[in-house]
C-alpha cells in the first residue's frame, strides 16, 4: 500500500529556514515524479514544486522560486523541501504527492508550517 | 499562469440528487484536467484525471467531461459521504494550477 508521510513542519520566524521531509513506501519511489502542494488555512490548493524521478528536473512556483529547493534521496525513499527566507504568506499545510497521469494520485496527510515572530 | 474558475462556490443538495460542478480555464488545457475531493481535515483525493477517467477505487457515480476550457464533474446521485470541497486542477502548463473549489453541502 502506498504511504506518504510528511514531517518537519514547525513554527519558524519570518526570514528563517525550514526543511520538510516526505517518507515514501509501498511503491518504487525512483520511478515517480513527486510534488509539493500547499494549502493556507481555510484556503485553496497551490502547487509549490515538482521533481522528476531521477531528481534531475525540477520546477517551482513563481512565489517560491529562489527561496525553496526540492530534492530527493532515492536510496532513502525520501523527498525534501528546503525552504528559506520564509514569509507570512508561506504559512500553510504542505502536502507531498505522487505524480501519475497528469494528476496526483497519492497524498500525504500534510505538515503544518507556521511563520510568525 | 492558467486561471481555473469553479462554479458555483457552494452547492446544497439532498441525498439522491444530481450534482453538477463546473470548471472553466482561462485558456485551453486540452484534456489535462483533474478533479479532487477534499473532506474536512483530510488531504485531497484524486477522483478524475485527463478530464474523464475515474481514478482507482472511485465510485461510478462520479464522472467527468469536457475539453479545452470547459469541464464538468457530475455526481449522479449524492451520498451523505460526498460532503466535501471539490477542486479542479490543470496539468497543461507549469505552474499547475487549481480552481478555488466548490463546496458540496448535503441538505
């Protein structure tokens, strides 16, 4: 059974860094591109970043480009999101999700990032 | 960036009724459109991909149609457990974008 478990969400001060992790199991991790999607409290969904199965190709939303870095360690079946220069508008639940046919078929339960002084 | 506009914002129906949710794109996305269901406190769940294909395990009462800029998600006969917010998402252009969501309420 496919499982995705995010971790690393925390309270962080504006301007600070934070790294999120997503542990994957139940499928051949390296065969799938992975995405990060976030949802601000009471709001809709926003695509943040994506990475190919081999980790070579990455994409970012304009709102996070230059501040966030997506990466993966296929030997550990783990996806990462290194976040820097955090702003109040980055506060959200961050989900990792697996890419299938032009859509995201499995999602983790999410991890909450709070940005506040 | 492609903007997806969903309508209505809220749909209130009785069990057994038919629900029709709309998603309109600011430019053509071909058939690269997906629908997700999100219940309170849960992660989104994929319902439909490529406009009209049901994801694994999704009940037959959920169906999708459309292409280009106009898409529809239909729930043929509402069940109480269909109470949720429904989002559309395009995968035609990066960044992928989502609609603002339609909340389905059960009377």
